[in-house]
C-alpha cells in the first residue's frame, strides 16, 4: 500500500484529522466525516477518470464491489472489472455527496452525479455508495462499493 495514490489520500486525510498547531505533540481531532468524504470523493473520481488502475490501493482483499448487481471481491478483481469497462475515457461530474459516520471509525459515503463518456452526446446518471474503513496507518480503504446507473 505504498503507492502515490494511497499516499495522496493518506496525506489528505491526515491533514484533516490532525491538528498541526502544536509541532511537538499533534493531537488527533475528532473525525469530520464530511471532510473525509470530500477528500475521498475528490481523489477517487479524479483517479478513476485519469487512471483506473491507480484505484487498486484503495481496496483490500476483503473489499467488495457490487457493479450493476455483479458482486466482485478483492482489490485485484475489483480493479480488473474497473479497467475492463467498455470505455477508455470518461469524466465524472459530482452532484451530491452525503455521508455518515459508521461503527469502528468508518464513514459511509453516498455519491450521485453524471458520467460523461468520450464521444457520447448524453451523460449517464449514476449513484455510488462507499463504506470507508480506517487503516492502522491513519488513512481509509474502501470496504464496500456499490455502483448503479440511474435510468429514468
């Protein structure tokens, strides 16, 4: 888990969770789920849009993705699914981010927005839910990820 992507997310989350005003003793602040969710969402979708394979270190072997009803478990299998999607370029536009603290220091994150595929005239509406869990290093990983396109 030493990739630049995880280091970037870890830096964002560490900056949010720790108070640097006392350089000798950093005191942990109470977790702000909104700030964690915002940092995660910004990182996740910018990485997805630029380099889907770079999402691998956000998942662990116990992680599960449900993509349009298909359940996939484990970081390697999840990234294989994401990188095999039938489009090369896309751009996520986020409309809403809702979150709640969960047990054991986790954060539930619910995202809605649109997905613009290269060469397509109309954007697709989507919803995605993440259950983020803390790591011993002070960052978060994705335990659960559920994605659905919203057809109207």
